[in-house]
C-alpha cells in the first residue's frame, strides 16, 4: 500500500475491515434541515461543490491509518467513517448507473476493484453490522428496515437511502464524473505492523468528522500501555480488552441516544466507587 495514493489504488486487490474493538458507523444523515448539517450531508455537499468547480486539482480524502495483517489485509484504525461512507456512496452510484445501462468493461473493473469481486468484498464494517452492510448497501438484496438491531445499522441504511435518493434523477454524465472524482481522489495511507504503534498514532490523529469519544481515547491509551508494560501477558490482555470493548460498542449501538459512549465511563466510575 503506497503512502500517497488514490482511493481506487488503496482498495484494489486488498481486503480492508473495521476491527471489532473499534466503534461502529457513527456518521449521521440529515433528513430534515437543521442548523447543524450532519456528516453524511457534508460529505455529499463537499463533492457537489467540487463537481461544480473548474479546478483541476484532485479531490482529497485525507489520511488513513491501517494495521497491516498481511500484504493484502488491513484493519482500518483511523478513517473508517470516511471509508464506510465512500463505499456506501459508490455502491449507490453504481446501482443508479446499472439502471441506466450495463457497465462497460472498465467500469466493471472499477466496481470489482473498489466494491466487490465475485464473493470478495473490498471493505467490511464491524462484525455485528457486516451482514447488514453487505445485504443492504452492497448487494441490495435486503429491503426490510424493521429488524435493524443497532443504531449503526440504521445509520448505514440511512446513508445508502440518502445517496440512492440523490442519484435517482441524475444522468450518466453526472454519475461518471462523480465516479471519476472518487476513484481518482488522492489520499495518504500509513500501514503499520505493530498494533501498539497504530494505537498510539490513533490517539493523536485528528480528521474531519466525529472526534473520538473519551471512551475511545481511553481504550486506545489503555491498549497502548498494555503493549508497553504487559510483558508475557500482553497478547492475552490485549485480546481480553478487544473482546470487552466489542461487547461495550455492540451494547451502546443497540441503545444509542439513551446512553452515550462517555456515559459508560461515568456509570463505570459510579459503580466502582459506589457513588
């Protein structure tokens, strides 16, 4: 994976996933106008501004931090919200393009490089939302919205529906220009083999979108210190932390809007100190 690359080059031939100990999809979609635009709406409006401009400079999607599992498999440590939204956006775009006409050979290659090749999905979100993400946003074989178990799953559905509605009346020229903008958009990547280095970099990484919660930062600090001082028990401790945070995020995602990630810290302290 090149340090300076494009979205298509970053995804082509690779398998990128969100580790289970990371929080799930957290970008909201604004359905009705509010004073504070939501992240998915800003994502689209930025692209539309670029589309309307006469600039020759490539669109820039920022920096992505990965933990390298092997030469073609990467866990995204920072940038997962942008990447999830990019994949949802492109899947909705290809869906509309296929309604207009059959994909050309180069377009089919791009689809396989970025979205899916046979049974290989180029990107997967956290495990407990993965099947919904594939069925609803990628393969579009799921239509039922009543059985969504997590708020993050509802956000995935909302984002895809939002983009699908946006593309519904767009012509071929618009779709092709948007496709070209995304696939050739520039980005920078930093894959690391050492999980502790990836965690440490995440702590100090800032990107546009929702900032990490205090819970997310404390989790990263905790894991980093275990890497530093865990000695022989390091691997088992890290695995235990991952498993516990997976349960925490899964639980938060199922009852979100009634409790925030940082509320978990408050309640934990109250229980611990019997306060």
